[in-house]
């Protein structure tokens, strides 16, 4: 009897360890990356870039473009956004 209870507990613990990665895989976020250039095609260093959610109306913290004009805005919830530079 005790042996079957131990086996059941061991199986339950093993199942929990197997299911935790599946639960974590359900976190859905995205990243927006890009490069800001002017009309002549030259990169724009230090430009402020932000996104505004079209459905929620919330705005991300503005990020600055780096020395190659690139920006990264991570950890975004799935949504439709408007980009502002």
C-alpha cells in the first residue's frame, strides 16, 4: 500500500516537471526592430521611437536609435501598434 502511494506521488511529481515547460511556452510576447533613416537614406542617430497600441491606447517607453539607426522594442503583447518617430 505504501509502495503504491509512493509510486503515485513520484508519477505526479514527474508529470508536473514535464508540464511546467508547456505552461511556460504559452507566454506570448513579441519584439519590434527597425532602422530609422532620413529621406536621403542616411541613418538617424538618437531618434526617439515609440509604439502606441491601437486597441488599448497605451504607449511604450520611447527608445533611442543607436549609432547605426537601429532600435529594439521588446516584450510586446500581441496587438496592432502605431509607430512614432
